[in-house]
């Protein structure tokens, strides 16, 4: 038996001995007192188990994981934002004004930049996924 069970057995024995000493008229109070102490012990054990399990589950959800989650969510919007911004950038790039690049060359430079940003985001996501996954040796 472990110490908690020994302690509980001693507490029950003391309650039974007190019943013998005090008589049947105090039996309900003694039982209620024992059950209240037992209930408090069970609550304490349950609270410690819940705290331990929450801590175990929260290991992978610290501040860095929280930021990774939100950063990944923002990256999922990147292609849509790129397309929305690509429309006016295309108009500006192909404008035959006095700016630097114009015409077809401006269009190529504009979309090469948009594609480059999206490719970099995808490669960064893949790198983060590889770092967050445990290696094969960690599972064994």
C-alpha cells in the first residue's frame, strides 16, 4: 500500500475508534466528518491530476507555438493578398509613364517579385514544419 492509502486507513480506524468511544449517537457526525475529509483528499488529487495534464498538453502551446500558429494563419492569406495587390501593381508597372521600368519588362519584374514573396513564404512554412516534427529517433 502507498502512504495515501495508509493515511486513509488510519483516518478510518480513528473514526471507527471514536465511534466506539462516543457511541451510536455521534455516528452520523463521525461519518460525515470522515467523508468530508475523504472528499477533500479526492478533490486535491483530482486538482493535481488536472494541473499536470494541462501542463503536459500546454508544453507544445507556449508563446512560441502561439506565434507560429498565428504566423501560419497570416501566411495562408498571402496568396489572396498578393493577387489583390497584383492588380494595381500590374497597372503601375505597365504604365508607359516616365518611371523606371515600363511595359512588358515592368510587368515581368512586378510579378517576379510577387511570385518570389509567395515562394519564400511556402519554403519558410515547410522549414518550420520540419523543425516542429519530431525525428524518427525521438519516437523510438
